[in-house]
């Protein structure tokens, strides 16, 4: 499904150069439930951003279903993201002025789906993540774990082939983190969504079916 080939990423800021990824290669099969592990600063977020087409590598290739996404225009990348990829972030990144249901609907709005379908699907998916009775709450009226469930619902509403989750449990206590992982694992099983998540928490990593370890921008072991 995805082939990452010799990816390098150099950030240049005001005279300083950081080589965040130094020749990273690996593959992701469809239906995987895998983790990218590594300490803070090892390049996990950089790798996930590149996989999701949110940023471009300095060199190397990323093939998604045979198509090299490096070097595509922003419009082309937007289109791929909208159709194929869901994102879950450490800080939930919900839109504060929208309710849980409106947050989930938002992507479908971008896709131009009609109002009645948006309403029906968003409520279905919120029910699936256990928040059917919280649809009208605003993010600040939800706990961290609940907000992250809304983020999961938002990520999977378009039935993407791939969901990228950057330290999705970093702000959650271990019980809440565990149930979020249960949810992700269930969605992986039931809908065959490919999940790639990053973490440095051994407990979280133990739930992955496969783990690759980043250290200083390189794969270890
Ligand atoms: N936008 C950026 N500009 C400059 N340096 C960055 C930027 N993003 C990340 N870095 C640097 O790249 C390295 C890898 O960062 P990151 O991918 O965020 O690691 P992780 O997610 O594993 O903590 C770090 O040294 C970080 O400081
Ligand atoms: Mg990070």
C-alpha cells in the first residue's frame, strides 16, 4: 500500500539546519496496525506529516498505491488527503466553535456531501465511537478522552484507507489511552482501516502489531 524510500527531511531555519530524517525506508501493508516509536525529536511527527502529504521531503519517495506523492502540487495532495487519509493529532485539534457532530461533519462538507447525509453519517459514526449522546456538545464540554474519540470519528468519517495518528494518547491517562486504543483496534479489525500511530509510551506501543523504531532520524534494528 505504501512504500517509503530513502526519505530525507532537512529543516532550515535562520541559519540552523536540522536533519530530521536521514534516509528512512519501510513499507506499510494495507490493513496494518502499526506504530512508529522513538524518543522526542527522533522524527516521528515529521514522518507522519510526510506520509500524510502535509509536508514534502527533501529527497526520497513515498509511493501510495504506486503513486509517488512527493512532488505533487498542493491541490493534488489536498485531493488525496480528503479521499484517502484521516488524521488524529496529539492535541485533538477540534474546531472549538463547532459541536462534536459539526466537527465530524466538516470533512464531508469539504467533500460537498448533502446536509441530510452528513447529519446521518456523523451521528452514526459518533455512536460507533460511543458518543452518540454527546453529539451537540462543544469540545470544551468534553473530556480529553471524549475529544479524542470525536477526532477519531472525524478521521474515519470518509472511510479513508489510512489513518495517521501522531501521539494520539499523549494527553490521556493510561485507562483512557487504553480504551482509545481498543477503539482504534476495533475499527482496524471491523473496517480494515490501516492505522499508523506514533508514540514513545511502551504501553501504547505494546498494542501495535508491528513497531518500527526511529532514532535521530534513522530506523533502528
Ligand atoms: N518545522 C520545523 N522546523 C525546524 N525544525 C523542526 C521542525 N519540525 C521538527 N523539527 C526538528 O526535527 C527533529 C524531529 O522532530 P519531530 O519530527 O517533531 O520529532 P518527534 O515527533 O519524534 O518528537 C527535531 O530535532 C525537531 O526539533
Ligand atoms: Mg512529535
